[in-house]
C-alpha cells in the first residue's frame, strides 16, 4: 500500500483547513505489503464522500481536495512507465451540487527536444519515459505540502524483472492562488483570496529535470504545465548562429533548442461520446460605433477530427450539449493556449513530407485505446496525431480527445549555470457556463444574475 508522508502545509488558516485528503482506491499486490487499506483518514464532508465514490483502477491512488470556493476536486493518480503522471476520473463538485466528471484521463503524450544546430533531437516520452527509474523521489525541499508514495518498478514496467518499490514521487500541495475577486460598490468592499491545488512529479532525462505539474483551481480551472531545470547539455555546444555564449568571452556557445510538448486530454464532460467542439474567433468589422471599433465574435463547429492553429483572440471549447446549467446554457470547458512557440514534430515532417501541413497547436480526435503517443505511436492506428486525424476523417467528433501542443524555444543565458532556473510552458482549461453564477457568490450578490434592473453602484466615466 502506498504511504503518505505528511508535511506542514503553508498558507493561511483557511488553507490549513482545506488540507488534501488522500485515500487509496485499490493498490497493486506489491503495494499491499506496505500496510493498511486506509492511508489517510478523511473528515466527514465532501472530500471523503466523493473519494469513496471514485472507481480507481488497480495500482492507482484516489486523491481529493476541498477548495476555498466550497468546491472539491477528486481523481485517480497513477504512474505510467513512459507517460509518467497519469490522472484519471478527474471530478469536480461545485458547492451544494453533485460531482461532475470532467476528464476521463490526462497526461503528457510526447516531449521532443531538437537542437538548433541540427546535431541532435530526442523524443523523451517514447525513448526514455517519465516513469520508472527516471521518476525521482521527492523531499521536503521540493514539496512543502504532502508527499505521496507510489509503487515504481525498478526495471521496465516490473512485469518480468525487478521489483516494485514504494517511493515518494508525487507532491500534493495547496498554495495561495491570489485574489479571487474584489468589488467595491455603494461603500461596501467584497474581496476574497483563493487556493490552488498543485500535483507534481519530477523526472530526469539526460541533463534536464522536468517538473510535470497540474494545478487545479478553486474556480474549476485546470492548468497543466511542464517546468524544465537541471543543467545545460555539456555535449550540445555550437556557434553564435545556433546558440548563445556562456562563460567568459565568446568561446563557448550553448546550443539553443526547443521543448515541444503535447498533452492528451480525454474528456468525460456529459459522458464519453456526448461532446461537441467549437472554435471561437473575433473579427474586426472595420466599422466603429460611437466610441469604439465594432468587433464580432462567433463560434465555428468542428464536426470531425481535425487540427487547428492558435492565433490572437482564438480559443476552443469542449461542451456537453445534453448538460445545461441553471440559466439554460450548455456546460463546457474552454481551452486557452496563452503563450506558445509553434512547431512541427521532426517525425511528422519525415513521415508526411516537408510540404505537408504538419504543425498544429490543438488537434481533436475520437478516443481510441491505440492512440497513446503524439509521435512514435505503436500499433496499426497510426504513427501519431496527424495519422489519427487522417484515419478518422469523416467520423463524427463526439468522444473527444484534445491534443494540445505547447512549444518553448530555449536560448541559453549566463544565469542558467548552474543549475538553471525553472522555465515553464503550459496551457489552461477553464469552465465556461459550468454553473449559473460564480461558485462562491457572496450573499450580497446572490440575486445578481443577468443584466441588473436597478444598479446603484458607480457608473463608468463618460467618453471623451
């Protein structure tokens, strides 16, 4: 059985009261030797109830966290030898509401690191893997929250050789998420801070050490991110055209390179097979009103598997047409890219031709158990995302998997020796119309839903 090592939780008294509750769902036979079936005694309340209703697969752990908004997150955690951290049955419970499964499963699906001088490129998920021996044990230094131990194989996947060792590899930490809201009207200040729940692991591949982190917000948001630290590669030095000078003078140029990551998100909102995907864009009409330009926004349905590229003011939403909030609006989640350095996978260019459209920021496919890796996939279903989309051409998109590609081009600098400061890349998924009002609407605003009939607050200034 996996073991919990409790650490002191940082933050306010409110955060302390919302400490993570972690209970084993089912354990592997190797982990059973570690102890009892109950790893942490949860207090009576939302967390213990929701965790007890989770159905985690063998060898996975049930995790839960109460949030400052009164909502709750719960899910199953496991480690795959290649993918590293895998989260399944990701469930969100708004205050005074029933649990809603948002995501069936989520994980990284590839990390490519090509160097600008053309001398080397690695595909770290499929060639090395983020699990097994590459997933490192954590200490109080990396994790001020709660360390969660999990059974990790010493050789391969542990099915033939070696043994399963229980090691502290997951950090579960509640942190101050900043100001949740502030409104000062009619002489009354309404303000509140919030917490975030961060789950993270560390995997070492070559000279890089990667922080695989997912942040779950009190507002229902989900923020996957990949942080890179460790050391600059001592074997990847080139010249001024392909790198940056480090050390004294201009003799040594550490090669610039990219971190090209793809996350796989299999949605469960509304039940698998019941989703719809839309792309939102804004367009300047070249017309103006009395005080500002007129800008139009519209949705375009994505009815079959496809790839898409990010541009300014563009985002995507995955909705469940059969699920309506109290206002009668379709429940959905929005995918926001934020900052990304666009890229094409080298393997995609080799297998689809240099003239093919191989770069994408988001791709959408129907779920298939054979679809595991964004590139170098195994099986008859295709070598990667581009093949998945092509092979499902003409299918109705309904059991939605989002493949989100986020690139980071790294130009080394003196300050990165040594070790280098963590640099991050990631994206955000935020609820859109999941509830009729904010989760923790203050009593003073409980009746404000829609256009106010009689607004007594401050009016905006007159235009010039």
